[in-house]
């Protein structure tokens, strides 16, 4: 057996690692495809968190741009995103709807009481069925709907200041959402 044949298994191993890294790279997880882009948001009838006798449907989201944010108390990234959502709620006129995903309602209500509630409505999706209809991979995920209820943008991962400036705010401006401190081009005013 010559020395060159000893490097063949090493070469195969490096090739497998390289293919695995390229093929399974999760670095672009925010760019996971969504079958809902440019399609109507799914029909639903969901109970409101803390008010199980009340429910809303897809029709309640129509008429203005809406951010649908999937979150949970068990999700640490959702907590880091929450301050940005509070700021969006305070500085824009976009309707924000939360989907409390695979969570306990009592925990979710305490969480909102402690950290603030940026949502117009919070849907109770403790069984995850609405999440399945939406094609949710996990939390957080955010969908931007136009006034007709069509999905125009999906973000897998948190909405942070960089994502807000580069991806979300420009799309909201295109949909006619008013953003405090921005001009028509989305640039921050001094």
C-alpha cells in the first residue's frame, strides 16, 4: 500500500464535509422559501389569547397592511425581537397581529404584561394548526400582508434594527404605511 492511497479516505471525507456545508448551510435561514408569497394569507378562524369566547378570521386582517408575527414565550429570539416590535407599533400605523405559537396562554399573557403588547390582536395557536397552514418553521417568523391580505414578504428569524431599516421599513413605505421620522424614501430625517 503506497502513501497516496492513504490520502484517498481523507479526500473523500473533506469532499463530504464540503458538500454537507454547502448543501445544508443554514446561514440563509431567513431566506427559506414560502409558498405564500404573492398569495392570499390562509383562511383561519382563531381564538384570541385571553379571550377564548372571541375569535377573528382572515377577513379581519383586510383593508390595511398587516404584520403577522409568530412568537412564543419559550423562544429566546422572540424576546430579543420584542423591543423592535414595540418600536414599530409606536412609530408606524401598521396593524400588528401576534400568533402565540405552541405556547401556554397563561405564560403568554404574563409575558405580554411584563414586556408590553405591540399587537392589535394575539391569536391563540397553542396546538400549532394555524402555524401549519402558514408554513411556519418555528418562531419567530413574520409575514407582511398588503391591504388585500396577500403575503408580500416573509421573514424567518427576528426583526432587528438592521432588518427593520433594510427590509421591512422600505416595504411598509411602499404599501403606504406612515413611519414617524422617515421621508418618502425611507431615510431617517435629522
